[in-house]
C-alpha cells in the first residue's frame, strides 16, 4: 500500500513538474511572441524613415512642389491638393512636432483639441492653439502656430549645415549652423542663393509664359487649353520669395568620438546663420545632427566632419544609432545628387555596409543605389558601378543566404525574425539585380524546378525577385510559362507579381507584345495596364520602347485614365522618371507642347526630374565614375 502511495505521489509530482514546465514553456512562448511583436512594431516604425520620410523628401525637394496647406475653391481642387506630399509630409511634420513636444504632452494637446471640437468643424489654427496651450501648461512658451506655419504654408524643406567654428575669437565649443532651401540641381540652388525666383532656364516655352500667384496661400491652377495659367511658387508674397525660404528648425545635435556619443542637445535655428555653444570638441570629435531623423530636413557638414563620420562607420558603426546610419546614407546620396557634396562621399560612406547587420541602413542604401542604377544603366562604364555595389553586398549576402523550406512541409518558410527576413530579402534583391552569379543560379534553379515539377517551392517573400530574375536570364519558353501562370492564377497578389515579372524580359519583341496585349485586350486588368507600361520603362532594355509607346498611345491612355488624376500622374511620372538624355528631354518638351493635356502637377514635375537627370550626367557623372575607377583610401572627393 505504501509503495502504491509513493508511486501515486511520485506521479503527482511528475505531473505537477510537467505542468509547471508546460506553463513555463507557454510563458516563454508568450514572452518570445511579445518580443517578436515588439521587434516587428519597432521595425515598422523604423520603416517610416525609408518608406515615408525619405520618399516624400524626394518629391518635396523639387521646385514644382507645393505646401501641404492649400486653399480649395472648388470640388475639382480636392484631387490636386491631396497627393503624396500632403499625406506623407503631413505625417512627417506631425512626427517632428510630437518629438519636439514629447509624446505625453503632444497627446494631451491632441486630446484637448479633439474634445473641444467634437461634433463641430475645426481648422489648422485650432490644433496649433491647443498644442501651444499644452506647452504653456508645462512652462514651455513656444508658439506652435508660428513654428508650424513655416512648415505647412511653405513648400519644401531646409538643408541645415553644421560645422565646427573655425574662428580664432571663439573656442572649439562653438558650432556654426546655417539653413537654406534644399533643391535638387546645382544651377537652381545657386540661383536661390542669389534671390532669383525658382524658375528653370531650361523650361520649355509652355512653362515660360507664367504669372506668379500672390494670394495668401498660393495655389496651382490647372493646365487650360495647353497652357499653364500660373506656376506654383514658394512664398505667399513676392518679397519673401526674393528673400528666400526660412524655417524654425528644431535641430538635435550630438557630439561623439570613436568610443562614445554624448547626450543630444536641442537647438532652435530661426535665422539663416547662427552660432551655438555645444560642448568641448577636438580634432577627433564629430558632430551628428537630426538625431534619428525626427526632423523634416537634411543635414550637411563640413568635409572634415564627413570624414570623421565615415571613419566611425568603418571602424565601429554601432556607436551611431540604426536610424542615424540610415539617415546619413540617405542625406549623403541626396546631397551629392543636388550638388552639395562631392560624388565620392556617399560611395565612400557605404563602404562600411559589409559590417552592417541591421535592415534599415541597407534599405536606405538600396533605395539610393536603385535611383543611381536607373541613371547609369545605359552608360558604357556601368560595370564600374555594378561591381562596386556587388563588392559591398557580397559578404553579407553569402552570410545571410536564402530562405529555407521546412522539412516535409514544402512551400512553408521557417519563421525568422522580421528584421532578419527583411534584411535577407533586401540582400537577395541587391545581389540578383546587380548581377551576382550565385544569386542568378539560385533564381534559375528555382524557376527550373517549378517548370519541371509544376510545384512552386519558391519562398513567397522573394517570389517577385526570383520571377523577374528568371524571366530576364532564361529563354522565351520561361516567359510563356509565367504568362500562362498569370492567366491560371486566381490570387490577385500572385497575378500582380507574375505580371510585373513579364516586364523583366530582355526580349524587345516580348515586351512590345506585352504592351499591346495590356492595352488592346481584356487579358490584363484595366487597373494594371499603367503598371505594365511603368515597369517596362524601368527595364533598361524597354525604356525607349515604353517611352515611345506612351507617346503614341497617349490619346487612348488619357481617354481611359484622364479623369483619374492620381492614375494619370502615376503613369506620367513612372514613364518619365528615368529618362536622362538630351534627346529624351527634348522629346518630353515636344510632348508637353503638342499634347495639351491637363495632368497637373505631373508634367511640370516630370519635366523637372528629367532636367535634373540630364543635369546630373552633365555635371557629376564624370566625377562619379572617376571615383569608382580609383576610390581614394583616405581623402574625400
């Protein structure tokens, strides 16, 4: 009997121990899931930098931009006013304001605003008033309305230049900070400094016959009878236009060296040039502005500070936060594109990428590199650029490898962390796009296996990369196979990926066939026709074809999509954004003059982008390739 009791007691203890272990496992699983969820949420927050902030700053750096606050006088104005600049810049400015105020205080002011205007109308100034009241309740006397009007009623954003003070009268604890309106294009920037209105000397006759808007809040007016009545300008008075744009800039600055970063300081920049005390600095100390890119502006430095930042990234990048590493990459490439920096600086900066383990800096770099790729992919020296990119990508790509399928469960990818999965995808996309042989072999093997087995074992999150790579490298039979799968697939997302893959072919005949089928048959959904034309244009083999097809079929396209301003703007921007020769620029001017279309602001924006592409080739391409031919080991340039 006692033995039975002992056995039962032992069984109970074992069951209890097992239950505790199971509960412990469940708790660990819950903690792990929560940790993964936090990491995914943090990843999504970080993606705001690349997918919202960096993207809208590309558009808002053009002289054809507009403020986010504009007058709406009639219903047709609504489509014009609410574009990507309005939404994405609005989100970026709210983020900047929340960081200046602090999240608790910002939420308090926002809550008061919502409660005060519940079931009633409200205007912009009502929000600023409540947020100012919240600031004053904490003893911070900042007029939010005065600050934010500079950001919402003016187009564009500033580039803030920070440099250590070189004056013998001031000690090295001082910095000089200046601000100016950031604009792409060196000639335009020089004109801006001289107080000349922001009109391109290269603009065609149709854009030269303009009258300046002088209403309190300037507005675009539409093309009418093939001519523009009013070009959108930057200020609400001609006086301020001549004086140049100016902002109240909440600049956060940190001081660092090889081993540490000091706490950041908040400096308000209200004038064109100011001097501020920041703390002791020596020759090895670097400055870092706009911490984690919470501000809606770019930051430039003197060349010595850029050199120190690059050295830091190459020796110990973790000293600088992930957000700032991504921001430095984006700022450097865009400052060089606009003529503020030598072309070698961003190239030298990304030389640290083989040591980069975080997704966000890689994503920031890949966006900049793809823009350059489309500028350079038809040049004779292109291999210099692609080889340099592959050199940065190779080691991390081989280390991360490809997603693996779980044993006995084909098609299901083993779960990896959000950041790991995103980084792995980014590296595969870079490697295959720029010509890594192993990446090409893997993509071809996946496609061959799919064709032979009729089982798609390609991991879902990289199917678009594999499909496109396979179509570009393999024969016409593969194109026909993908075309067949496009028709037989019932999944909308899969059909979209397959259709875009068909545009990756190097075969001009197949690309032309696809364009004709998309527009003249019901085989391609009407909403996807624009994407087909745009993606053919992104293919260097199909760029001329898509541009020619767009002009020849404009009447048909405009009749179909002309009322949908967003679709029309997407089509015009997508087809023209990578045109970069004098011949293509002249063709665009002739198209604008002869077509008499009404897609504002797509055409002036398209013209400005192509002018900028042509200008970059004329002013910077030679220096760019010279650096790649013999990258300097120490000197910047």
